[in-house]
């Protein structure tokens, strides 16, 4: 399907600068733009590409002022990145989607499957589990016993949902993710460790996306919670009894230890590590590779390992590279003091 710049601008409530009749039928990155595609500029680091891109249309901020002429037609919007997401979501349903239940799928007699679902090759659905309407269960996915999955949720290949876990509507669980595996609970018994039964579950609320090979452990007792709208990147570990607040986001390789409570609208960079039994307030931002060992109040911005307020860390980082020079100065001063003492004697 093709759309003109004017049609797109009308849909996004934006304004056109350039040719309103130019048509596009695909998306492209601004540095790899091709005729007939639409792209966007949200990060000023990429502004240099807009003056040479071959894309036909570029989404830009309302306040964008070009430094030199641009051949592409511009559509000005309040938030280009968000507008691009809206367009891509609009285009996604146009793709052909698989449907029906493959004859190799193993579905327990006591399980129920909603209307218009796709269940792929060798997918397995356990006893008393409930699959909502318009769900997509891709090949080799495992859904255990007593699991509930809400409407329009997608499980990609080799996703594993252990027994008794609850997953909301409009969720996406990517390939290889494991939901509800045992938490890391062992009691010391002399020189050995005795396993503590993990009898809880995982509850994932609506509109959550979980990246590939991410693991979320079931609770010892009660539930591990992933609240509404949370977005987890690939290769993340969420331990038992963790509670991740609404609309919080975590980048890849983040690890959260047991019983930690994370507030709403938090943002964690890649490889952040949180120790157990701490609380992170709403809207906290944690920079990549930070090690958080104590609780943080709401709206905190922290960085480093051990983590500290980001302003303190940046001030300290200025001194890090000067430490060799400071050490030489300190050694020289110590020698001068020793020499002065020797002369007095």
C-alpha cells in the first residue's frame, strides 16, 4: 500500500514541508534511505544524514530548522520517534499472519483455546491452561499446566511458560524466554545446600514485552510481578519475588536479585545489577553497568558501581584519570617531607 505525505501528515496531525503528493510504501533508516520510503530524525547525532538521504519523506520535530537545503519532503510532528512507532504499528497488521492450529501441536484435552488463534508446529499446551482470543503461539513453544494467557498475546518459538503462571493481554514474549523457572533458593545444610521449593508463580500484566532469552523466576511464595506496560530487553534476569512497576524499561543483561521492588516508569541501562531486598522509587534512572546495592528514592539518577548520584559520579570520574599524576605528586611531596626531616636532624 502507498500513502502520500499529506495522508501521513493528516493521520499524525503533522504539517508537510515539501511535496505533499510524494508517495511511500516502506520504511528505512535515515542513513540508508531509499526512494519510496519514509524515515525519521529524532537524534541530532544523525542530522548530517538528512541533507543527503534518498528517502522520500522524513519525520522531524516541529522545531527542526535545516542548516542547508533538503531534497526529501518533511513532515513536522511533536515527537518523530513516537510518530514512527504509530506508523509502523499501523503497517504491521497489513502483513500476512499465520492462523489455525497445526496438527502436530499437543493441546491437553482440559485446555481451552480462544477464537482466531495460531498454534504452530510442535507447540505444547498443558492441562487446564487457557489461551485467549487472537493469540499466536509459535512452533516449539511450551505452555505448562494451569497457565492463563490473555487475548492477542504472542509467544515466539521456544518460549517456555512454567505451570501456574499468568500472562495478560497484548503481551509479546520473544524466543527462548523462560517464565516461571525456579528461583535461586537453597538453605545451607552443613557443607551442602538443600533446595527450597519454589511454590509461587509469575504474574505478567497487560501490554508487557519480554526480550529473547530473558528469564523471570517464580516466587518462593506468592508471585513475581511484572506490571502493566513493562518492557524488558534480551538476556535479562528477574529473580524470585521481584516486583517491577508499571511502564518501567530495562536494557539488555540487567540482573535483579530476589525480593527487590522497582517503582513505576523507571529506566535501567544495559548490564545494571541490583542486589536483593531493596526498593527503587518511581521514575528512577540508572546508567549502564551500575551496581546498585542500596535503595533509591523516587526520581533518582544514579551511576557507577557502587552506584551513587550521577552528578557525584561524574565529578569523581574527572579525578579517576588524574590519579596516576596525583600519586606521583603525593610521592614527590612525601619524599620532600622526609628530606626536610632528615636535614633538621
